[in-house]
């Protein structure tokens, strides 16, 4: 049920949000993965790269978070998604980079440091850049040794997707009767 009174904590995360051409390419690869692995595709309008998952945060704390995020200085960068994988433990199919840009790791570190300074809890698992394209995928069809889909003949040739990151966003995940909706509640430029 939507929180029309603004009383429930906001469910938040920080992410890179793709521009339309990159979003189209990611959605296209999601459709190709779906033909191989079945599963439930990510809706194109919700495709993103999570930087830090925050979870529930009291709404009265959001303005302080937004102010601190606006003061972060981090470099713009390009990331290349050049492999498709599938995690068997949670049946998620995704695209990932073979090489992690140093500027991406720097940004994630600065975001985590800011959250820690504000005493805002967040998911502290080691960072793994990936764009989820399918849930409930049949990961048994991926390479059994590596989990890679891009190494299987069924999936065919894969053209890497280059994503130029010029900003990042603060997103609220909102439950509605029609499913989850993502509301962008802050956008912050990279240098």
C-alpha cells in the first residue's frame, strides 16, 4: 500500500541511471537473455546500476543526506559491460564489467563514507557492479564452471555496452498496487 501520509521510512538506494540509448541496449540484451534463460525480465524503465543499497530511512533524515550527497566530488567515468552471467543461488541474470573502473570504486567508497558519517546503515557487502536483467532465471543453462552466459553458444555473439557515467541518483523504491516504482529524488553530477 502506498505511503500517502509519508509516515513509513523511505526505502532508498544510490545508483547510476542510464540514458535512453544505453537503457535500450541493456533492455535488448535482457530480451536476448530471456530467450535463453527464461525468467522475469527487469522492466526497461527500472534498469539501473546500484552503487549502494541503503534500505529504510526515516523521511526526516533525507534532506541531510541530499545535502551531503550534493557535496561529494567524484570523477565521471565510463564502464563497459562485456559479460553476461547468472547467479545460481538467487537465479539472477545480469551484465557485468570484466574490468572495474577505479573511478567507480572511488565513487562507491565516497558514498559509503558519507553514509557512515551520517550514521545511516547500508548494505556493506563487497561491491560487485552488475545490472540485473532477469530474476528467476534458469541459471542451469549458463556455463556450469563460471556461471557465464556469454560463453554459451545458445546466447550468441554479445556486443559490449559502454556506459558513460556523468551523474548518480538517489532513488526511493515505492510499493504500489501495480508493483514497485522507482522515484528519483536526487541527481548529483560527477566531475
